[in-house]
């Protein structure tokens, strides 16, 4: 029986994981989970999976429910719970920079840490990679790459290719992109995900983070992006003999999540088979850096791969830009310039963090400095 902890259990990734756990009670037990404020979903998880503890990072929720639920804890107890729980596998699925410290604890105290929160890898890979946990990436592209590369000679890999769905705006002109709203950006054509990653997919910032994540994790810098609208090709590896290996499956995050939960072996999964969709359209399109400029940050990230401050400012600026976009204080096309200017303005003002605490301090200082936005 694998003892699991989920960071972000009430979200899109977390709920998929809970479903897989509930369908495999002989394989997994949920020991505890972390959430923010969605008490309704937290109560549902309590009922179906009966974890020993559930932990909120929201003070109001904690104060309101702590007397009714003796096993409800506040996030300040997260490290202690980890120390007492002997977790086999943590699934890290809290979006944005908020996910970094919980992921760090997951890596410090679990045997395996499956990371969906790509921002943790982008900002903190150097600080989490040599802790106790074996890190595996839980994202359709990277989980696919892991499987494609397994047993291959790294010297024979020419490049990694990440696919992108293109998001809701792929068919729009630059002129049309001037007018899109956050409501339009939240309508993703092929994936049902949380708000932040859905907006990041529309701007291609999600793909930029994924490029950096892949470069750091696989230690390969030659990375490209192709657009595949149907989203069933998740990743491609090109070898030096011009052979291409594709990873193909129905677009459902349960494939990556179940692979990670049961790592290193596979689980049978009740999702549609690709045979049901024949003939399959394998159309792959070129990336478009003119309309979707945020993708550039991924390639810039590869050039600055050793610069943790650059990568962290990128993540922080994107969190900020999304909040401003959701508040309608920034237009869709202004997001790129906002992030670019933010990095240029701040890169000389902070030190490159040398450990996780310096990194968290940098985020704290940035939050204080920009709390008015
Ligand atoms: N969704 C996908 O298909 C997908 C695919 C690949 C990668 N990812 C990555 O996976 C991560 C999660 O994405 P998602 O789509 O599952 O997000 P989501 O649906 O928005 O869920 C976020 C989860 O994190 C919790 N949370 C948010 N802020 C928190 C905080 N400060 N402290 C503790 N818990 C907090 C939320 O709790 P409440 O519900 O209580 O607010 C919720 O459980 C992201 O980094 C994303 O990039 C997602």
C-alpha cells in the first residue's frame, strides 16, 4: 500500500488523483492533503478517502472549521505532519509560486515527489533535486518525454519537442488578439484545468515554463515546440538518425497522474482509446513567436538556465500579470511587455538565491513590493 500526500487535492490535478486513488483502494491510501479554501471539495475527499489529516493554508477556513474537524490543521503544521507520516509519494499540484515551499517539503520527506507545479521546477530545481525524494514530473508532455527517453542513449538524442494545443486563440490574428478578454482565455479547447494554467496556455507562457522545466530536468537544451490542435500527441523526441519517437494518448491528465502515482509501473485506466477516433489527424504546426510572444521566455530561460533569479522573476511576474489580466487591468497582448519590463527592472535589484530560504525571501520581498498591484 502506497501512502500518498496531495498538495492541492481540491484542484483539477488533485481531483483526478483522488479519483484514481478511490478506484484503487488496494494500492493507495491518502494520508493527508493540503488545500486553500474549497471546503466543500475537501469534505467530499474526507468522506471518500478518509485521510488522517487535511490541512488548509487559509486562516479563515481554519478558524471557522477547526472545532468541527479535529483533524483539520493549519499549513504551519505541514512539516510536522510530513515528519510523522512516512509518505511514499507526494503529488505536488498547487499552482504558481505558492506551490514552491510545500513542494520542497514533499521532496524532503517523501520517497517520490511527482511534480505538476512546474513553477517549483522552474524556480527551485537546484534546491529540491538532491533532497530525499526521487523527482518525477507529472505533466502530459514531461511524463511522456520521460517514457520516450527511458532506455535511450542520451548522446543519440538530437532534440526534444514539446507539443502545444495552441489554446483558445490559435486561429486569431494579432489584431483580433487585441480584443480578447480573460473570459475568452478561460475557454480552453482541449483541457479542463485550473484558472492559472488555462490563461498560461492561452499566452503560451505555460509552454515557456515547460521548456525551462524540460531543460533543467532532462539536462537537454535543444528543445522545440510544435502545435498539435487535437492534443493527443504529447511529446516527440528526435534522434540523430532523424527518427522521431512520438508519445500519443487521449488527452486526459489521468494518464500522466496514474503513471506517476503507480511509478514505476503502469495502471489500467478507464479513459477513451485512440482507436475510437480513427482516422487520427497528426497535423503539426510551427510555433508563432509573433502572435504568442510569451513563448520567447522559454528560449530565453534556456539561455539563462543557471540564473535562478531570472527564472524566479519570470514566475513571479507571470503570477502578477495573470492577476492583473483577471482584474482587467492588463490586456492580453500587454502581458508579454509587462513580464519583460518587470524582469528588466528587477534583475539588478535582487541577489541570485543560493538556497530555498533565500528564494522564499526573494518572493516575500517581491510580494511586499508589489502588494499594491
Ligand atoms: N490542470 C491540469 O490539467 C494541469 C496539467 C499540467 C500541469 N498542471 C499544473 O498543476 C498545478 C495545479 O494545476 P490545477 O489546474 O490542478 O490548479 P487548480 O485547479 O487551480 O487547483 C489548485 C489547487 O491548489 C490549491 N491551492 C491554491 N493556492 C493554495 C495555497 N496558497 N495553499 C494551499 N493550497 C492552495 C487549491 O485549493 P482550493 O481549491 O481550496 O482553492 C487547489 O486544491 C499547476 O502548477 C499547473 O501548472 C496542471
